[in-house]
C-alpha cells in the first residue's frame, strides 16, 4: 500500500473535488424539474380547470355545445392568443359539424360573459355530405368543407353580398382557405323553408354559409381577427391537428 504524505493528499483532494462535484450535479440534473417546468405543468392544469369551470358556469351543455368541442375550441384559441394571432379576443365562433345540418350548429360566444350572441344554421360543402358533413378536404375545387381553426379577416361585397374572408391556420387541413375562396356569406338555401322542403339544409361550395337575415350582424361581430373553429368528428382531423395537441 502506497502512503502519501498528508500535505500531498490534501492537495490531491482539493483538485479532484470540482470534478466530482460537477459529476454529481450532472447526474442530479437529469432527475429534477426546473421552476419553469413546474410553472408549465401548473399552467396547463389551471387552464384545463378554467375551461371546465367556464363550461359549467355558463351552462353551455344546455345551449347545445358539447364539452369536448368547447375544450378543443379553447385549446386552439388560447394557443393562437398566446401567439398574438387573434386581435378580437372576447369572441369565438364554433361550428359543430357533428350535428346534422337541420340543427343550429353555429355558435358565437362572448368569452367575457359566457353569453351566446348567435346560434344559427350553417351550411357545409356539397361534397362533404348531405344531412351530415362526413368528408373534408383542403384541395382546390373539392367543394368540401375544411375543419380546424381560422382567423377572420376583412369583409368585401361579392356575388353573395357581404362576405367575410377566412384564413386557415392549420397546414394541410385548411391553409388553402383563402386560395379556395372559402368565406362566410349569406345564402337563401340556409333556411328553415329549405329544410322543410328537402329534409336537409342547402349546401355550399365549401363555405360556411349562414342565413341571409343574420349575415350582417354575425359578420360585423366576428370580423377582423377573431377565432373561428370548425369541428369535424373524424379521427383524421383530430389526430392531424397540431393546435389540438398544443
């Protein structure tokens, strides 16, 4: 056994301690959470709780909005809001294409008060289905609706009168909306009379068309950078949407 002089032993320990300490810190770091990690976890938990509380406090189930759809809508809304994409932050428009076209499946919700400002009929694309919208596309000339999150843009007067441009926010899902001229507009075929005569609502070329008597009031309320969410009850959309996973 080699015996080191006491002074030499002390020097050896002194110079090797930083290396040992660094190794211990390195090993420990892999098994700890930062303050930012805990804040992120708590923020996500608080957000989920807040969404559920609002849904219950505002009695949205009685108004015809399912919790899962509201939860999806708010997740995407909060992501877009955090990225400063939305300017009109007190409104969200939800279109529920899990419902038949004979039901009022468009909702404009005031996020400050929980009041539903509008609840009305809305058309889907003619190639998306008859009574129900079951097929969706982002392709040109498909005549199908595109699901997902949109930002409302400015208005213009077109062949359907006052119309609202919609900017799709989800790549591969609805990002071709502007190029496809997918807009919100009024249409005579979106009416109770059409339903009574045909058993289903009239269909568009992919646009979320609304009743003519509500066109101006709805478009004027939601224009200029508010969030619009079109829910499609398909695994293809739910699994592909990055915003729903945010």
